[in-house]
C-alpha cells in the first residue's frame, strides 16, 4: 500500500491549522515580533529550536561560519553576529549543546537576527531544499527508505553525526529518532525558504516553545 507524505507548515501537524498563526497572519514581520514577544521560559526553548534548524541547513547545504557571517553582514546584522566568536556564543546558548562553561542568555533581538539569517540562507538554497523534499515524497510513496537516495542519505548521516558530536544527548538518542528529526527539519526548511518564511519560523518557534 502506498504511503503519502503530507506536507503541513511547521506548527500545523496533520494539516490542522495552527491556532496561533491567525494572530499575526496579516501583520508585518516587525509587528509579528512585537505582538508575539516570547517569555524568558520560551526563549530557552527557542534557543534549542534555532540551533537545530541552523544545524539541518548546515548539513544539507554544507554551510559554514563564513557563509553565516556573510549573510549577517548582507542583512545589516553585524552588531548581533559580528564574528566567529559571537556566532559561537549564540550557538552555545542552546541548552542541549555540550559546553564547558556558562551559557549565554539569548535575547529577543538575537533570536530575531538568527531567524532572519536562517530564512535568508534557506531562500538562497531553496532549490536544494525543494529537491530533497521531492525525493523524500517520492521514496515515501514507493515505501522506500530515505537512505536509498544518496542526497538524503548523505544529509541524514551528516546530521546524525554532527548532532551526536555537539549535543549532550547525542550518544543516547537513537539513530531512528535522529533520522526522523533530520527529515522533519528538512520539510520545515522548505516552508522557511518561501515567502514570509521568517514569519513562519518565528510563529513555529513560539508554538513549539509553548507545547514543549
């Protein structure tokens, strides 16, 4: 029996409309951030989500620190992400990352900057992301494993290996769970690479920070 991969925007599982989205659906990005300002508790969860989305993008498109810093400069966000050290500190704010020292607190402006950077990079690599999702849909319909496509296999392997290397729970999280996470993030990236991707990502971050 054929399986069909049903794509739903982040925060809308099984195609059910997200109840939080209409609140700011018609507002400009700046107003979305203002109206939907996260609480300190939400920001702690948002740190993890942002780092994982960026990790998936890095593994899929082979993006390094230089590309991220260059994007920050293009978007006028140098005051937030000025160099490798500031970028490293922002990434280390993720509470599930392995760390030797105290963690930096992520504020709303820093979270907003990372959202803008992620969506700009996702848009730049939209065709690659779209191709990956199309392959996943095709293999799902054929009841075949994602690893049977070299592109998806390489992405999954790189994501799993990097997650295990960087995250505290990397050694205890099963390969199946990491594969599921990688493919979920791939699908999410497709929506973040499209029009109003930054708004979609911001609302998804808020939604997931409440539901965790």
